[in-house]
């Protein structure tokens, strides 16, 4: 895919993340990976299509594994065991 194709895909993914997805950040990782592959093409790193797709997939997975838990933990999205209300206590029910 030409470099402008990767940049276009990145723009679409990042726009979709901002417009449609409720702060889950999944499309951000894909968009940033596409942007990196596109920027590599602009920099002159010509490579076959299969290698571009492999780089896109590897960058997407690596960034998700490295940053997803950190970002989701920082924003408070996601359920972690033992997490109650914002004060850290569990809400009490009618039986106390």
C-alpha cells in the first residue's frame, strides 16, 4: 500500500476512535501503527506489501500489550478486581 494509504487509514481509525468509540482506545493503537507505517514510507523505507502489513500488525499488538493496561488503568475504565467506588470502598447494600 502506498504511504498515503496508510496515512488515510490512520486518519480514519483515529477519527472513528474520537467520534464513535467510548474511550476504549483500541482504535488508537491501530491508528498509530498505521501512521508509523505510513511515515516509514514517506521516509523512503520501501518494502513489499506483506512486510508493511506485518509491521502494522506487530506494531498494533506490541503497543496494545505495552500500553493498554496502563492507559485503561489511568482513566479508570475497565473493571479490576477489588475496585469499588471512587473512594475505594465497596458500596454497602441493605444488609450492611
